[in-house]
């Protein structure tokens, strides 16, 4: 809204392409296709048990900036909210805005809300590396697990306030999810997905990190 005729800016289609453009009154003239790639080299699906309040807004915004491919809002046994379709559309709008801000070529998919059991079964695929973030369970740190990853698609599953039930963890493990730790501290339901994705993006983009 602050631009004037003749000003230049970046145009993105949200599907992998971006251009330098010049404003011409109510339209834009595309000048050149940008070759810079801002997307992560590996697809990352983030499955998140929906936290209370507006915490999911911040999860969508931050994780879009970091580079997530898809975010799946999950209903677990300890999830306290049942978001409306209006809320889901709000999350999709936030993803678009965050993609523009961070100059991503692609806008992440914000899927419809799905129960945990159905989501875990749906995402069970030996061609992916799938991780469930847990607490108070002896497990490798996510960094250690990612060092062994050879797949081109990663799934991260983070829990609700109060954590997973033992049955939920067992079901995920039975479907091929590896339990991993995010450290010795207990993270909030809003913090955990951002931390998990940040670690994953750092390892993917800088595999020599120790």
C-alpha cells in the first residue's frame, strides 16, 4: 500500500515462482524471473495437537517463516478446542501473509483438522522419516535422529498441553513414528513445534552441524 507507480517489488505465486516486478498504477509489470531458491530441500509435514487460545496462529506464522511444507492441526485426547472452519481459513490466510513476508516461493498447506489416530495412520509410510516428540521417555534427541535420516520427506508430531497419553505414543510408534526428545526441559505446546521445525531446518540446510 506504500508503493507508488514505478516502484519495484517481489511478486510470488505461492506455487514455486517469484519475479521482480514494477508497479504500474493498479497492475504490476513482471520484469524477471528470480532464480533464488528459499525453500527447504526436503519436504516437512508438521502435525500439531491444537493448543488452547490463539497459540496455533503463532505456530502457523513462525513455522511458515522457517520453511514448513504442510501443517496438520490435530485433535488428541487432551486437546481442549474444536476449531471452526472460519478458524482454519484464518490459519490459511496467516500462512499466505507469512510466506509473503519471508519471500518463500511456496505457501504451506494448512490441512483440515483431523483426529490423531487417523492422522498417524494416514501419514504412516516407510518412505518418510516420522518422529513423535515426547517427554519423560528415554529416546534420542531429534538432532541425533535427523543425522541418520536419508528420506526426502520428514514428519514431525508435537503434542498438546499435558502431553500425549501412553496409548497415543504407542499407536504412533506402531505406525512407524520414532520417539524423540527436544531436550531436558518441558516446552509449551506452542513452543515445541517451532523448536522441532527449527532444529530440522537447521540440520537439513547445514548437515555438517554437530
